[in-house]
C-alpha cells in the first residue's frame, strides 16, 4: 500500500495550511522532516527540515493505524500557509521514497475501504465539503453521521426476520401443526414498505436541498423583473432598462435565502412578438419557469399572469413605489416589500424542504425502488401460499441487497469512480 500525501486545506495564501500523510510510512516520513514525533494524538512544535535545510516551523499531529480518519497510520503537518512553504514541504515529501501525491478523494476512499465510513457517509462528506448554506450543512452532517446506514439497518433487520420466519416453515414443512407465519411476515414487509415509501417521497426535496431550489421571476416586459432580481441579489446581476424586451436569456443568480440554497431566475418578459430572438427567449422563460420549484409572478398594473400559477406560487405587484396596490406589492427600485417577499419565498421553500430525506440522489431512489419491487414480489408469493416460501424468501433477500447497496455493503465498485470524481485533492 502506497503512502500518500496532499495539502488538506485550500490552496493559496492562508494563516495555516495542513498537509496530511497517510499509509504505512506516514510516521516515518513525518519523522524524516520533523525529527522525534510527539506521542499519537498529541501535538508537538517542530522545525521541519530536509538535508539540514529548514523548511518551516510546524505543529505535528499523528494518529495511530486503526484510530485515524483513513484507518491507516496518519501524520499531519500544520505549517504556515504561505504558497512557498506549502510548495517546499510538498516537494520534500515527494522526494521521500515510497511517498506519492494523493489523488482526489483518495484519503476518503481509504477510509471507505477500511470500513471507517460507508458509501452513503462518503457522499455525505462530499456534500458537507460542498455545503454553502445551513440547510445543506445540516443535511450533509446527518448523512455523514450515518443516518442512511441507521435506516437501512432497521429495515434490513425486519426483512431478515421475515425471511427467517418463512425459511423456518420450509424446514418444518412436514410437521403436523403448520404455523401460519404469513400475518407476521406481511406485517413486517408492509412496515418496511411504508418506511421506504416515506423516504422515497423525500428524495426530490433532499436533492433540492443538496443542489439548490430554483425560483423563477416571470411577468410581462418592463414589469421590473430584472430590477427585482438585482434587489434580491444585492448587485447588478441583470441589465435593466425602460425598453420592453430587455432580458432575453435566462439570468441565474445563486443565493443563500435564510439558509436555503436558491437559484433565482430572471426571465424574458412574456408577450406576443415578431422578434425571433425575443421569441426564443420567451420559450426559454416558459420552459425554465415551468420546471422551477417556485414562481414569482410579477404583475404590472392590472395585468394577469400569462401562464397558470401552481399552488404555492407567489403573485406580487411590482413598482410599489408608484402607488397603492392590493395584496403584496414590491419595488425593486426602492426595496419596499422585498423583505416580505423573501420571507414568503423562504416559507414556501422551507415547506418543500421540510420533507427532505437523507436520501438525496438518483442512485438512492433507484435502490429504494428496487427494494420496493422485490418486496412486492415477496408479498405476492407469501399470499400465494406456503409452497412459494422459497421464492418469497429469495425476494426478501433481494430487497435486503438493494437496501445494502445504499451503504455499499454489496458490490459498488462501479460507483466509486463517479463518487470520488467530485472530491478535491487532500480529502
Ligand atoms: N486535524 C484534523 N482535523 C479534522 C480532520 C482531520 O483529518 N484532521 N477531519 C477529517 O475529516 C475531520 C474530523 N474527522 C475525523 C474523523 C475521525 C478521526 C479519527 O482519528 N478517528 C479515530 C479515533 C476516534 C476518537 O478519537 O474517538 C477512530 O475513529 O478510530 C479523526 C478525524 C475534521 N477535522
Ligand atoms: N418606479 C419603479 N420603476 C421600476 C421598478 N422596477 C423597475 N422599474 C423600471 O421599469 C423599467 C423596466 O425594468 P426592468 O427591471 O428592466 O423590467 P423587466 O421586467 O426585467 O423587463 P424585460 O426584461 O424587458 O422583460 C426600468 O425603466 C426600471 O427602472 C420599481 O420598482 N419602481
Ligand atoms: Mg428584464
């Protein structure tokens, strides 16, 4: 097994940078630079040097094999975060025989291989590193803490018990008093199915929390959509003008809306037009507005929405500064009503986010659906009578395997490259 090393902190000038070394020669390598190492899990201040020339003054921290993030022997060098210092120490480590630079996600891959994390936790860690808002941080931390594994364990135990009950009837099929286990088996299957159905309903919301919600601003030309977008963004993200038909392409601005990750879309004003480019813009506007999680219809005067609002969509009057309006009125120009609008947007999206599951990927959805399908066959076999017991038990085992693929207990080799592709070096 190679010993790998990498900068674990972000590249670029910083107060402190951490270089992580993991593998059988990690301590030996650290010792080459730092001299006598502090005891495991205790820091020591050392001068790092190679061949007599000082590299930096550093804090050194070692973890024993089996008691580290990767499960391997680990050494950390907490050095000054200067670009030149980081380069010098990385160069020195690269000169040591048997050491090589880690690939992206390779530390975490080793943690997975050594059973320190399951596959879902690896995804959770990846999401945590990418988290930009509170909702993302909370969801990712739950997943990193093993929430998916806990759900799977609970379901799996019930399916294993159901299979055992069925198998017991196979072994004792010749007995005089056959016990009918089917009520208990069906109850176990239905209980797990209900649990899985609940999580399945939350996958989309989980996905939205992970990737961000989309909110589209729609309305007629000149309603003030781009001005409103700029007010929400706090910067001049979109061009505004008194010319109707200014915005053509969809303009996306990502923001943290009171902890929720949201991309607000400014779109072309909706109207009948001969202009070919504007027509394409309007088609794009309609398409993106339909696909969005929430729409803000910005009305101009007595105007009515051009596309049908869905339940929960927000209908607001623009240019509130020009005069009194019924209902919610906002002005992108003066900021009036914008705070109330943000509150309403947050409420609507929080309503959607409330049902978010810790299962938030297409891969999770597929495994859950595979499990449900296998459980449905098992259910049918149970109902068809005791001579179908073998088939019922096999379907239950198949369901358990589908669930186990969520945490990677079954063969998931083919998933790893994809999952680790998005990791940064040093993680
Ligand atoms: N300096 C430093 N800080 C860090 C990390 C790190 O690798 N180094 N982490 C990297 O992601 C995170 C913490 N994650 C960690 C997870 C497990 C172990 C670890 O040594 N686990 C052992 C011992 C547990 C214990 O002491 O209770 C184990 O599980 O056996 C260390 C860090 C965030 N902060
Ligand atoms: N008084 C007032 N004028 C506004 C307000 N919002 C926008 N305007 C003006 O209305 C005109 C159109 O604003 P935009 O934000 O470009 O309108 P839009 O809806 O993006 O228009 P299109 O991109 O053409 O669809 C500009 O002259 C803005 O200055 C507002 O809240 N109050
Ligand atoms: Mg515009």
